[in-house]
């Protein structure tokens, strides 16, 4: 859990500092890249993403399905540790979102380590039904 909270805090810090200006005195853009993700029954669309190491991104999840869905960002070991977690209606783990049909929520994130990461839904048996997406973090 602390890794995800660290990333959220890191995003806020990076966004705040990025407006301080570049080497030429001109302000730099403080807008993170927004990645739109549709949640359907039982898939993320798109289901693969590429981001740069250290890039500030906001995953904007929209539940286009008919049941609640979750988005949790983490590596494979983290995701596997949450496969048996059963949610109560509207419950979200820290750093994740649970979204009702028709709803939308954002998860800001900075990937500090290059390699592979995942987005998963662990509501009911959605993970085992294939509701996961891959994130390739390219070294910066």
C-alpha cells in the first residue's frame, strides 16, 4: 500500500514543482498526461499502455459496464496478493478506485521503476475472468 500512496504524494509534488520554470526561466507545463480507460464487463479498453519512467500520468477510468469495477495499479506480486479480496459495495483499497456503472474516477501515478506493471480488477472474480491490463514502463 505504501508504494501507491508514495506515488500519489509523488505526483502532487512533481506537479507542484513542475510549474517552477525551466532552465530558460519559462514555466514548464504542469499538466500530466491523461490516459482514458474504459471498464467493461470484464475488460479494460485499451488493455495495454506504454509510459515513460518518471512521467506523471493520470489514469481516468470510466465504468462502461453493468456492474461495479475496480482499478488497482501494481506489479504482479501485489496483484496476486489481492486476488482473494472480496469487496463490500463501494469499498476501495487505498490508492485504488471502485466505480459504479456509469461512473468515472482518476488515479494519478508516477512509475519510478522501468519494466512491467499491471492494472487489475479484483471485484468478485473479475481478475480470473481476465480483467487486467499491462503497463510497460520505458526507461527515461
